């Protein structure tokens, strides 16, 4: 990476940290939509691309290109009678001026979702083993964190180059 403390990173007036903060907040764009996860992801992608292409926003954060996602996990406590809404979302963007870098932006909780609060955020009493990689210390995470993390790592998005669905991890492994 060229630099992380220059205010002109990626040709934006915001600092590197402000750009990342802004991109991270963009993950909540999906929270206003209801329906099937694929519908919400499609609507979110359209809105996100519009945000990233907005000239006024580009003056602040520079030019970022969406390379994967968004992936959306949707649900509802009463899904039989109430439309699902986005509970978790994730996307990957790269700066045009430094495409070797990538930002993985994640929304782990929809603050307006009681389901998210109950099953992820407040579900901390029980723990489960850390599921990724070998553990020398028998690391544990809360059941709620595991539930949310499991949803995020398994979300898929269509890769435009191969027209197949891949996870964020699979996409990132192609960049190595």
C-alpha cells in the first residue's frame, strides 16, 4: 500500500481511516429492503454501485470498485407472515489507485432486527470452539458470534468473470 495516513489516499479528501469508516457504514444499505436474500442483495448492489459512482462521494472517499458482493443473509422471526429483511451483509471493494488492497466491509447486526439482537448479540452465555484453523489454546467464541460469523463466511455472490457463485473467502483466495 502506498500510504495509510495521507489525506489524499485514493484521490479522496478523506483520510484513509475516514474512507474505510465510510465504506463500512455502506454495509447498512441493505437494511432498508425486504424480501428474499437474493432480491435484497440485488437491490443493495444497485444502490451501492450508485453510491460508489457518485461524483460528490468520490471527492471524499476516492474511487472504489465493487469486486465481490454484496452477500446478504436475510431472515425474520415470523418469516411465514412477515417478509425477511437483511440481518447481515458483506461486500469487497478495491481502491482504483491501489487495486492490490481490498476492504472487506461487514454489517454483523441490523440494529432494527430483534432476531439479530436475540440470536447473535445477546446469545453470549454459551460458547462453542473457534471453528477456523487449529487452536493451541482451545479458543471459544459465543454461540451468537458463531451464528453470525457462520452466516457471513457462507454468503455467496456471483463472480462476474466466471458467472458462478463464490464466497468472499473464495474470491479473496484468487487475489493471492
